[in-house]
C-alpha cells in the first residue's frame, strides 16, 4: 500500500509539473518535492525521469480509453455483426461526443490533458508517433462518420475527426480565456456543466451539417 501510494503521488506531481514546465523544465528533485517523497522512492518506482514521463502519458491515455471503452465496445459489436449503418451510427456519434466532453471537463484530468497537448504540438523523443490509445479515438470517430455518410471519402472523415478531437482539447486547455469570454468563473461546477452541454450541442450540430451533404450524395462540400 505504501509503494502504491508513493507511485500515485509521484505520477500526480509529475503530471502537474510537466504540464506547467514541460519535460525539459522539470527535474526529478522537483517531482519528489511536489509529491512529498524522495529520490530513492522515485528511482525504486520508475528508475528515471524518462520513465516517469512515459508512464504519466500512458496512464492518462489508459484512463481516457477506459472512459470511452463502453462506446468503443458497442461500435465493435455493431461492426462485427455487420449492423453498423447510417441509422444507428448517429446515436453512437452522440455517445462518443458525450464521453469525450465528460473526460475533458474532469478537473483531475486537466494537467494530463495539458501535457498531452504538449505532446501533440511538439513531440518529445519518447513519442515519435501518436500512441495507439490516442489514435483509437480518431479511428472510432472515422468509422462512425463513414457509416453515417456512406458517400464520404476516408480523407474527409479523418480530417473531421481531427477537428472534433481538437475542439475538445480547446475546451480543457483555455479555462482562463474561456472564463473571460463567457464572463463567468470556469472553476465553478455549474458553469463547467453549462459549457459542456453547449459544446456538445455545437459539435453535434457542426458534425451533422458537415456529414449530411455526403449522406445525401452531394459529395464534398464546395469551397466558397
């Protein structure tokens, strides 16, 4: 129990410091000080700063995957039965958008979301490619977009997925700016809930307006 508690405290402290200062701006001494632990404990659990960083990212992605897994499993079940189609895919898009909105508004995930954003914008040597857990979100969104709009080409589906996922990250990454724009305290749980509901509504409306021309056989939206 002692080792487990130390392990979790170090990961929590590391996520906070890596998010604030980046990988290169954070030292192991600062991590153990923040965690109320010792260098020997960190070395016993992780061996090095590199492994702390890698585990922080991987654990964050695993938690995200666990939240989304019920929807992923349902999509897989429909697909394996040959039943994933335009009729049921919209409800699954709704479910996946809802789960993503839930995840990005969890207070305990804010540091790791900021850290994951750093990885997306400037990869460290530890993640030369996007980890599988992160890519699975895009993969499932693409499956649903293509099932809903059978005439859609995969390139457009992947691009839409990219913008949808980035929109969720924006909600989590800019609480101060968002609070100023909304003229409210974005630390308040009621305001967070209100913003989450409206974000979900906006994204679903945007997704549908983008997909419907493909679904109706009109092809790629025309450039104005």
